[in-house]
C-alpha cells in the first residue's frame, strides 16, 4: 500500500467523520436524506479539497479545484443514486450512508489520483 493511499485514508477518515456528521445532523434536523446528502456534499467539496490537496497530494494550487469539483459531482451522483436505492429497499438512512463509505472511498481515491491530482496536475 502506498504512502499516498495511507494519507488519503487518514485524511479521508477525518473528512468522512466531518461530512457524515453534517449528513446525520441534517437528517436528525428533519431533512430528507437526499437534501441532507446534497448539503453535506456541497460543504465537503470545499473542505475536502483543502485537506486532500494539501495533506495528501501536496497540491497548494487552486487551479485543480474545477477538476476536483466536477469529479465530486460525478461521485455525488453515484453516491446519491446508491443511497436512494438502499433507502427505497428498506435500509435505514443512517446505515445506508455508512454502508456506502468504503466503496466510495476506493472510487474517490482512484478518481482523485488519476483525474485531479495526477503527477501532471500537481503543482499547476
């Protein structure tokens, strides 16, 4: 396992705790699971760009933010579709969000490493 992936997991764990906390708080506040996921996603794009870019991939430039945001829109669509499918099939909203974390982490790492913070884009 590469050091970059280990840092991605550590930073991602922190990001996930923060983002899932926002999601769970919004559900607890009475919002629909898709609305909660959308708000949590929007918050996460800005917050996570800073942590992933700086602490994992060593990128201090803001030029890759657009690629990051677009990548997360695609990841968001995948996540929300899977979330809604799980909830509609009877899985609790809290559990559905938690169950999707591991596969989304792997998918996100691949996308961030190849599309957003590849060796060609780091330090642009």
